């Protein structure tokens, strides 16, 4: 009985994670207008919601993005990657990153993993 309760409890934790409207709005701006190079999202465990933590200016680099990821906490992120094709055509692709370092707390890693797919669905367009 207790085992069954544990399973539904973890499912509730995942489905109970709200996504702040700002997360979607900023993502749409990045996608449509290229307003940002990247967006880093933080999971607020106490409020049970995902919020925008950091916005990267279009001029910022991948190094700036990587520097914004904490060494011991989980984050979700979106990165707008520019590249040249073999035909010298400028392209851009948006990547979704789930940052879950080994040093993060076990509970954080579990929440990060269980909420990831739902969060990706909320941000339409990968």
C-alpha cells in the first residue's frame, strides 16, 4: 500500500509543477523575434513552478550561457544556436537543455527529470 502511494506521490509532484506564463512569453519572443540568445529557467521547488531566471542578450556567447548554469543546481534552458551549413547558408536551431549536474540534490534531479517533458510541451516549438 505504501509503495503504491509513493508512486502516485511522485506522479503528483511532476504534474503539480506549474509553468509561469513568463516562461512561455519569453520563449515565443526568442523563437519569433530572436530577442534573446538563451533563456535559463529555474525550478522553484517551494512554489512548485518553473520561472525565468536569466535572459541572454543576442550578442552573448555559449560561454556566457554556460557560465549562467550553476554547478550544483538543476535548470532548464533554451539556446538559440546559429551555424553555417555546408552551402554557406546561415541557419539557426533552438535547443532545449535539461541541466542536471551530479552535485545537485537528489530531490532536485528527480523533479527536473519528472517535469522535463511536460515543460517542453508547454514551450511549443523544438
